[in-house]
C-alpha cells in the first residue's frame, strides 16, 4: 500500500556508470519499499548530511505512524516471525511478546511516533561527515 510522503523537490542521482540510483518526483508520493530505500539513501540534499538525517528521521516516524495500528498488530506475531527469519539476530518471539502490550498501547494512539533531535552539528573531516553532539 505504500507510504504517502511529501517530497519538496526533484530527487535524482546517477552513479558513475550512469545507472539511475534515485529518481523521485516532487510532491506527495506513494513510496513503495524500493522508493523508500531510494529516499533513505539519497545524499545530495542542499542542507547536507544534517538534512539527510532529518529526512530519514521523518520517514521513519511516518512509517511507524502509518504501520503501527491495532489492525497491523493483529498479525504482529506472524509479521515478527517472518522478519526475524530474514535476518541474523538474537531477538526472539519471547522478546516480541514481552513488548506486545506496550506496542498495543502505542497503536491505540494517533501518531505515536515523533522525531526528537539530539542537537549538534556536522562538519567535514578527511572527506567524511562528522557529527558533534551539543552537550
């Protein structure tokens, strides 16, 4: 069903070989899993790394608010088992069950997720973005 997310401007990027890596039109977009991945990987933001991270935060908040519903949790155990079977993890079904009541309480709220900035700034060092947390 996808996530409806507002894209402020055209996002387009080709790699060195000319292959299109990211191509997302501006405006409200219904993001599939692949398009969401493109948006999360896009690193050519005018605001640099800080804008990229803010966008990633906002996308995850919207995904949680879109998917964490009472209806989704009805099949939560099955979804959890599928997800865990796809990755190498020590998270168990017992862990999921321990937090299922907490998840149900969150799902009962409208828009339970919110991004909270840690505060700080980015700078470049040796060609890498470095985040300095404000104390």
